[in-house]
C-alpha cells in the first residue's frame, strides 16, 4: 500500500496537470505558427507557458501553502513542509508552436529531496501518465480505465528503438548529431520526439526501448523519470550517476547499460 501523503500529492498533481493541459490546448491560437497577436509567435507561447505555471502553482498553493516550488518559468519557493513541486508547464514548446501533438505538462512532487509522485499529461494524445513511489506506473487514454505500464522486454541493443533530443545551441547540437550518427548503425533506429517527459513515458509504456539526452533540467525529467522507473525501466546519467544536466539515460534492463556505455565512449556528455 502506498503512503497516503504520496496519494494526496498525486491527486493534486493530476488535477493541476489536467487543468493546465486544458488551458494550453484550448487557449492555443489556431494560426499560432504563422501569425500572432503579439510581436512574434514565441511571445504567445511564452505567455501560455507562464499562465499554465501560474495556474499550477496557484492551485497547489491554495491546498498546500507551505510547499516549495521549482518551475521552468521561474517559480522558486523554498517551502517549509518538506514537499517541493517540480513543474514544467509546457514541455515541448517548439512542437506546441508548430501545432505538433507531442507536448506535455509535467508535475512531480518531491518529499525531502526524493520524487514520490509524478504526472505527465499529454492533451493532444488524450493520455495521462502517473506514478507514486513504489506503486507502479499507470496511464489513462483511449482505452478503458487505467492501464498499468510495463517497459518492453529486454532486447539486444541492435534491435532497440531509441529516442533523443537536441539542444538549441548550434555547437552543442552539432556534437549531439555526431553522437547520434555513431549510434544509428548500432540500433534499430533513432527517434526525436521533442518532449523529454513524453519520451520517458513512452519508455514506460513500451513504445521505446531507450531514451537519452544531454542538457535537461530537473523539471524536464522529474515526473517522467519516476514513471519510467516504476514501469521497470532503468534510469541514470553517466555511469554510476543519477540523471543530470550532463546526461540522462533511460531504457529497458537489456538496453540501458550498453546504451549508457556507448554514450560514455562517444562523449555524449560534453562538446
């Protein structure tokens, strides 16, 4: 049986993620990628991002005023309860800008530094993923009811479908492309989804065998990392380390370690 506090935090995260997802979905101008009411389409996306984060923090603060926050759009509150919410109100902003469906709202709750609950809502796919520490990973979607998630059975690396992401800084992106070029002949194929949170959930759901990326922030991966682990995947950073800005890796038990070793050999963690 999971901790009642963890369940309370999960329920609050689910409510906040669903409301923020609806705000982003319903508030997006249909012609956002080609025209905008502000000086540029980016301004509109930024406003939506900030509005979604404010919705989330306001909702949580009303019910738990002593909790802390760490958010992509600047939410930073220490709190006194031991609980900190790690929030990415819009993961996959470029996808959102262009009208692609792979964007998400990611909310995780930490208790004394350990992630104990996480929710990733993907409004345009009609799916929501969630997990509490020790309680497994679950999802709702087009199917009936909640579905328990299990990552794919172990497969040889050469049969693995792996996703990654690329940095916005040209020099870093070029190095990441070099790493991907070395990996491609050793894998089934590589995908680039555009949302770290979604990729981690797709590992959990058995839609990917692995995922890696450099340059992620805590809010990019806090919820998705817990969901992947609770579905049986392994996650980490460089060998022996936790996922971090240098490198984040997730994969099925058969894929994680060889993929991590290759990324280390190829220098995926530096320019």
